[in-house]
C-alpha cells in the first residue's frame, strides 16, 4: 500500500504538525550513534526478572553485556519508543494494565490505564503522536493521544473486540495480541488470537482518531493468529498463528481488509509434540521472514521472492527454551533471541543470505519477554 507523495494542507493538519514539532523540541531527545548498539529487555518478576535491562554491544570485541536493571519497572511486557523525542511507552502486564511514558533516563512522564487486562503489545504513530495498545486478557485496544508538551499519554479511548474460537482453553473470548498502523497510515489493525480475527480501525492522523473496529480477515477456526508484520515495499502482510503454527501471506486491500494468498507451517516436518508459534519479523529489504517456535524451540527462516511469496529455507535451534521474541540487528549482522523459560538471550549470526548460525555467546536475563533496539 502506498501513500500519496503530497497531501493537501489543511488547518487541521497544520495544527497537528505544530503539535508534533512542540513534542519534538520540548523534550530532550535520546542520544544516538550509528556506532553503538543497545537493546532494551523487559522481564517478568515471577520468572526472576528485576526490571528493565539494557544490553550494550562492544563493536571491537563483538560481544554483548548485560547492564544493571532499572528497578521498579516490573512486568514490562512491551515498550515502544517515540523516535522524535526518545520517550519510551512501557506496558505493565498486570490485571489492571497500565502504560507509562518515560524519558531516556527513566523519569516517568505520566501513567494511564492500558484500557484492559494484561497489555502485551503497542504501536506508535510518530507523526501524529498517537499510541495504541493491545490488551490480551480483556480482548481490548486502548488508543491514546500523546500530550505534545509533556509526552504523557492522555485518557484512552477503549474498544473491545468480540468473538470466540473452538479452542475453549484459549479462545473462550477475544484476546488482542498485536496492534500496528498500516504503512499508508489509514488503518490501525489488531490481531486477535481468541476471535481468530484481524480487526481494522480507520485511523485519521490529522484528527488523531479511530473509527470502530470491523473484521478485516477471518482466520480458519482454531488458528489463533498472534502477530503480524508488513512487507516493507509491497501491499503484503504476514500473520503468524500461535495455535496452528502457521504463517499466512495476506494481500492488503485499500479498504483495510486482507485476502489470503498462501499459508505455510512454521514447524519442521519431523517435529513431534506441542509447540506455539510466537514472533514474526522481516528484514529491511523484504527478502527474508523469520518466525519463532516455542516448544520446538526453533527459528524458521523463509526466503521471499519478488512478489513476497515465502519459501522455507532453514530451521535452527533458538539457543534456549521458549523463544518468545527476537530482534534483527542487520547493521551488526546478528539476531538476538529471548528464550523466556530458560532465562537466556541467544546471540545468532545473520548471514548475507538471510540464514542464521549459532555463536558462542548466550546472555543471562531471567524472564526476558520483549526486546527493542534503543536507537
């Protein structure tokens, strides 16, 4: 999906631009350097985590180290960073979920309810200063306008999904697991595991508003879609299903909906036993797709052709147990894999052909559940 190069300038868009300019200049931006690599790690207290950790990379030695955690930010299930200001919006995965804005030196800039229980994913539209949050247990999405002067999240608008699935232990009701703005910024999508549905919200970045959700794609019953990623150049998206252990290529439509193109398993053919697919990511060139498998404890690597059609090319061990999330660090030619139940982060080498290889480095971070680059 593409956006027009020029948009007509209205008083509303001008005011929005002034607001984001205030946000950009009124708050201290985080220092960045192309030579440095730092990664934020959120952890669960119940699994031994002590708060938010930072990993720092020594380029000369090509080694990572774990810095002392920022105490007091417990059960941080996800965080997103505002590029213009450097502020972080951190989710606390609790029965009464919350989101807090933090400066780069971890001073709080305001806390709001997440709009539901157990928030697990968030998305930020930098140009408009809008934040969206997926609340897993309540199957709801919270939408926030960020205060241009302070960076604090405002009062949320809350939308609750509807739907169930055939797996009564996991799909007794809606479970929003992912949110993301479309590349043309016309839509916010939310992937719901419990309802076997991707929902679409019409997004107006000028008014900083959302419409009510409508079904954008129905997964096969019992599939349990979890996370989605957009192709960087093509009107394509890929959704990973936790319960079915599949990745589905979707064609994006102008009305915010999707149609199915093809579907592949994320597991090797000889796998025996239960497994739950988790995270999905794509490289900057749109040539390779990656999915983690919890239980099989592996990373599946898919090559993408010119039309974005995936072909499985590799399965590699995740370097630990229960790979919940991973991040691609293409400048360092590495992937970091957070293995939640073993309390480790495996460092993998990323080849120019997109394939992965193990390294001799594994970092100890108990209860690691999300990773995010800080620059």
